[in-house]
C-alpha cells in the first residue's frame, strides 16, 4: 500500500477529516509558509488525533534545539527537513527523518545517497521557495532514481495525476498539500477523498 501524507494541516477539522479517510500521515509546517502553524495550535490538533496517524513536523533550516523543542511539545512522530540540512544535522534527532530533495535536474536526486538513514522525499525546485509550489517536476528524473532507491513523491500532486504518478514511478509514498486545498491552509474534503481513492485504485493495479 502506498503511504499517503497530507501536508499543510492548520486546523482540527481538516486533520480529523483526513485521518478518517485512512491516510498514513499528516504534516504540520513550522517554517515560513501560508500554511505555517504555531506549535501550540499543532499541539492541540495532534492531541485530538488517533495514535495510528503519523504526525510529521516540517522544518526549513531551523535551529536544531528549536526543532527538538517543538517535536517534544507537539508529540511529533517524524521530522521532515526541507532546507539545506546536512546529514550531520539530521542525525542529531532520534525521531524518523524525512529529507526533502528539491529536484531541479537529473543530478539533484543524487543527493539522496548522502542520507541513507532517512526517507527521501522528492519535491519540485523553485527559486526562493522551499516547497508548496503546486508544480510537478520532470518525473523521468525520478524514474531513473527509482532504480536505485525508493522515495516519497511530492510536488504538484492532485487527484487528477496521482494515479499516473504511481503507475509510472511506484513510489513508497505520496505527499500532497495544495492539490487538496480550497485555499492555502484549508483542505477540501472532496479533493482529499478523491486523492485517497485514486491512490488506492493505483495500488490495486500496480502492487
């Protein structure tokens, strides 16, 4: 089964609706973004979620002490690093690490090899933005990488293209944010339902 993460959660209603759809993880962004959430708000949301849902904190070049403080406060299960965090930096935490790689060309993906201890997430490169572009990158680059390592696919996914992405790339997981929103930080229940449905349809025919 393909791992499904819905990122950019900002309120309890969206979080509970996503959890009820059977997704594997929810992402909370603690970095500059239209979807940034305060740790105290994230803590309140997370306290109302099932233990079975993985709660992922998303950080961009944050001081490691602040990362650990927020992780402890909120009860995070995993940490997603979306900036220029080095392998040495990422090894300083005890939780599961997801390292985002911003893909701008076929060579970008080679960076994965420096983080063998982390789950890799491939996202679209955009100058001046660490993520949340809503745009896809050239999936042929990811197709080449898939022969060497598995990864979570992100960047411009939505209900209309996620099934094709899974058929083409067979990723370990998919990560969606703006593709299931009605406005930045506000999820659309119908879009979330369709996204999950399309992933499971792809699983039935490819796994």
